[in-house]
C-alpha cells in the first residue's frame, strides 16, 4: 500500500481546496487528493458570480446587512463581518491568479445584481464565472512545484489518532489503497446535491466530506437548511440545468401557465425576493394550477444582451430547441446548495484538532438559515485564506498512524437501487415543503437502509457504493435536523408548524 507524508493534505479541488493549497504552499509541501479530474466540482458550474462590495454606492456594511437578512437571524455575525470585509481582497487575489472578470465601459468591474442584494455587487465572467475561476486557480496550482495533485483519488476515511486528524486514506485508480499523513488536513469536498433526485450539482456532489467528518466524530450542524434554486430547467434533455438568478436581475420575469406574473401574489420584492421565498412561491403556484412547471420570460430583453450576458444559457438552450429571446423557459426549483455542514471557527478549524474545513462542506455561520446568492464562492476563498494562516502553528510531531481499515462496500447494483430510492424519499419528504409524518417516514427509511447497508460482508471497493453510503449519512443529518427544528425559519418549512 502506498504511504506518503506531506505537510498539508487537501481533500477536494474546488475553489476552497485550491485556494487553501496555493496559500499553504507558501509555507510547506501540499498534496491535493481529488476523486475525479481536477476541475470536476460545483465550483466549475457556478454561473452568477461572486459577491463583493466594490461598487461606488456600496459598502461592506450593506453587504453585511443583506447577508444577515437572508440568514433569517441564524448567522454568526462575526463570521459574516469577516466574510464581507475581506471580499474585495478575495476578488483582487483571484485577478492576480489570472481570473478574467467582465469590465464595464469605464474599465471598472461590471457588477450584476441578484436576489436579496440591495446593490449591484456580483463580480462575474458572463454566465460561467465558476468555470473561469476554477480554470485560473487550477492553472496556478499546476504551475506550483510545492503542490502535488492526485486525480481519481477517492478519500475513504480520515485518519484519527489520539483524537487528532493525522491524514486520510484513499483509493487511487491504478494505484490502489493509499495512506497520506500530514500535520494539517483540509476537508474541501463541497456539497451534497445528489442526495435529491433533482439538483443543479454535478455528479461529484455526494456529501463525502460530511460522512468523513461524521465517521471521525466531528460536529456537524444546520443540514436541514438545503437551498433550492428557484429556476432550473424543466426539460428531458437538460434537467436541472441552472438558469442563473442574474437573468432575473437583468429583468426576466416569472409567469404561470396562464401567463400571469404570479410573484405579485407572494412578495413585494417580486422575482428578486430571496431564493427560499421565490422557490416556495413557484412550488405553491405549481400546486395551485396543477402544472409541472412555471416559466421564466426573458423575451422582452434584447437578443444581443441575452447573447452577451448569458452566452452559455443562450447556446445550451438553443441546442435543445429553446430560443430564449422568443420563448419562455420552463423552470422548476431544484436542490442547489447546502447551508449546513461541518462546524468550523473563524480560521476553518473543526472540532477535531488538525482537521480544517472550507467551502460548501462547512457550516461557518455565514449563511445561517439561508445563503445570500453568490456568497459561497466568496466564503470558500475567505475561510481558506484564514485556515492557511492558522496552520503554520501546527507541529510536525504526529501521533502514530492508525492501521489501514478497508472501506465497507455493497455491490454497485444494489447501491444503484438504494441511491435512487433515497433520492426519491428525500425529494418527497425533505424538499421545499416538509411535514411531520413525511419526515418520520423518511427517517425510518434512512435508519433501516443504513443498518442493511452495513450488514452483509463487504464487496470489492466501488466509489459509487461508498458515495451512496455517504449520501445516507447526509440524509440522516438533514432528516434529524428537520425533525429537531421546531420552528419554520429560512429554508426549513414544515407545513405542520405553519
Ligand atoms: C450550477 C451551480 C451554480 C452556482 N452558482 C454560484 C454562483 O454564481 N456564486 C456562488 O457563490 N456560488 C455558486 N454556486 C455554489 C458554489 O459553486 C459552491 O458552493 C462552491 O463552488 C463550493 O466550492 P467547494 O470548493 O467547497 O466545493 P466543490 O467546488 O464542489 O469542490 C469539491 C471537490 O471535492 C472533491 N471530492 C468530493 N468528495 C471527495 C472524496 N471522497 N475524495 C476526494 N475528493 C472528493 C470533488 O471532486 C471536488 O473536486 C453554484 C453551484 C452550482 C452547482
């Protein structure tokens, strides 16, 4: 079995992991483990952009106020202040890495506006900001001689010794089992969208980091706050494809089957109300009219503006026969972002010594009960910076490495069946609207399935099977959190509490 020691170990190659790696490489050797290709991540799919108070009429105080309002009273004010105050420096750093943001005619950053923001403050690269950011940062990582990257390397366990995290074990395709030790480990494994049938997240978003942290005994919270994006495409050929909020920011409106702009019935902020409000309004409208979607109408916007500001959406939809300058876009809400996760402090430290976390896998306190749009890429950078400063204090005297433990897997054919059943249960009972009875049914399904999962003798390792077990753990946190949350707040809505 391969054994390797490094100064700093990073699990995940989205913006959180890569940012941390580049900063940590200034003080030591860094090894990145990532389960697919380096760029396969939620980061690469981000469309809208990154929030930062860099406009003339804006200030970090206004950004802070908007973030706290979206979080519905459950944000950690200290974490929010740190996030918004450090946002301009984060943008500057990304530019230094070679990220190309769109500029206005006067050569200043061109700022978009999204729901819940009181100002134009979204720094962007057309409608593929995440792709551009990941490109720039991964290029910097590739060029850095202090950073080694293992792709197709699936982390199966955190190594815990004397209550401290001393690294991780993994399965590397072609190389087999491996153990990596390090004086600090950064968990940056991203989201868990695949726990639902309908999500904007790519295939790697299976909540592995939540399960790794859970198995290691770290504290995890707020998983009941799952954000559903209001406008994802309802189409057999491109299900879950995100239609960015920036399109509503540019003036696109929501209409029901009868063509009525129904947001007038729900919120005075109309299409730019916070995401939970818009998503719930859409669900209600779909139920009320017994239809399978609502529509996003951008037909009153100039064709040239749509092609220029939303080139990816324009092109992808055209390929499936939808001309957005002439036709309404059928949309439904879909799981998009996990506001809860592994608890960390202001420097990304988890409840386990030497284990840090950053990005969507965490609960830093900045999102509270609901994330303000475009605050998550920002969170990944700001908290990875802070963690990279903190790790210099970690000593190299590690306790002994624990013995290798092979991960428990069931045959893939069974895992496929279980994953689909779980996704259906989660979508029915832990989606935008929840009920006491539905959550109880869900909980019973998850608990009994987990017991069955662990009972038979282990089958040969399969990443799909390991991920499916991880999804069950994630689902358990969401269900338990939703059952325990006895008041409707932010993204959690239980009809029996209304
Ligand atoms: C369609 C879409 C649009 C979005 N738009 C925006 C936006 O406009 N603005 C914004 O701020 N946010 C946006 N978000 C959210 C944002 O993209 C994510 O929250 C953010 O990119 C998370 O970054 P991360 O580094 O934490 O995780 P990710 O970018 O998801 O990276 C996680 C990494 O961990 C790896 N990994 C996972 N499990 C394992 C394992 N077991 N072993 C090894 N490696 C593993 C993955 O392969 C991946 O490389 C969007 C998300 C989506 C899906």
